[in-house]
C-alpha cells in the first residue's frame, strides 16, 4: 500500500484533498476580484459587475434591484425618471405676499380639473370693467347713468320708426332703463354677503340636492330673456351650506348678461370655491326666446347644460345617482 507523507506527518489523505479544493476556490475568488472578468457573486445570489457604471445607462457598482419580488430585468432597461413639475407664478398686488400655484397634477386624485376663478378678492363674481364703477357710484352718478340709458332707449324707439312722445311710450325709456338695471343687478352682488357665514360643520357626507330652481337671465347675444330650471347638488366634506344660499347664488349669476353654458359652470365653480365640498353637480334646462321668437323659431325646444366637478366627475355611479334623483335619467 502506498504511503502519503505530509509536512506535519499527521494529516490524513482526506484532509489533504480538502485543502487542495480550498486552495482552488481561493485562487478563483482572487482572480474574480482582481484581473479576471470583473464579476463576483454577492451573498444574496446577485452578481455584481465591477466593469459597469459607464455613461451608457449601465448600472453602477453594487447597485441592486429595488425589490427582489420584481421580475429580473436587464440593468440597461431602467424606467425614465419622472419630470419635475414646474410651478407657475401668479401676479399679485404691490405689497402682497406672492403665492405660487401648483400645477393641476400636484393635487393628486383629490381634484379633477382646475376651474377658472369666478370670485374676485372682494367677493364680486367675474367683475367686468364697469362693475366696480357702478357699485361705488354716488347718487348723482346714478342719476347720470339712468339719464344716459333713457336717452339710448329713446334713440332706439326713434330708429325703429316709433314716436317716443306718444302717450304709451312717454315713460318707456325710464321704465326700460330701470328694468335693465334690475336684470343685471347680479354684477354688483357679493358672494360673501349672499352666503353670510351660513356654512355649518355638521359632519354630513351624503348628497344634498336643491332642484327645480327657477332661473331668469338675459341672452348676451340678443338681449332677450331665457328662462328655465336649475338643479344643484353637492356632497359635503363635513360642512354644509344653508339650502337657501344655493338658489341665491344661482340668482346672482343669472341676473346679468349670460349664456347658459357659462351660467351653469359659474354656479358650480362658485359653490366649489365657497364650500369646498367633495363634489358639485349643476344641471340647467331652459328655453331661449332668441330661438323661439326669432331665428329658427322652435317653440318647443329645450336646452340642457351640465357641469360636474370633484367626485361627480370622477365617479360615474355618483353622477348617475344625481341625474336619476333630479329626473334627467328618465
């Protein structure tokens, strides 16, 4: 039988064989960490490439996947980083603190659209050039305005071939001027005065609807009336508003030169801004004398417009419930 000598004279052949295997593994490990192919195996089984991390989108040294539960992907197939959202600057009055308005995406799922502001800083709704001038005028200026309007009406009567001095038309210019000021009184009304603090924290989160609100307004294209009914619904975020305030807000926006599409949207946006509920829905049905008395002359036609914001826009089931309750989904 052959004899095996060892340096110590006491090691067995099995121990020597194990020592040779360990020496081979150590050499392979040193080669991988040194001048070999630059790849080594980590303790968790991932492979680290020491030669990557260049400018071609490769993975940096020691970089690992964010989650072991995700499927393995080529390290060059990395998702594009999300672009940074820019904030737009808004003009402010001198001396006021500037606030930066975030883009619509910054609001997340809580909002679905960014409605245009319809309430000015002093509570006026969509003030025009002469709104504050008419609101702040004194008695003498009011008389001057009324006289100018009376003269304009008299001119119109003359232009259509009538005699403004006959008995039936003597007071018509003044009556029409006062009526037109009443038809457009909504320009001078203040949203804050209408609401008058009637917002109550009732922890109510179910739908509230006021339907069949009679609305009269003036078509801004022909200066003839259109009238109909408006249905307003909202889902509170704990706070509720006095139910009489909803028809008053609708009246404020209707008492001016309008088109039905804008009237519907302005009522919805104003309630959304004042009350900040989960959602607002407004539907209006009306008949326009500008297409009944003239033009196409369709006496039985009805125009329906709607504006839905918040949860009414996001959730079809909520929207359908509102339409069903007001009788539109029939």
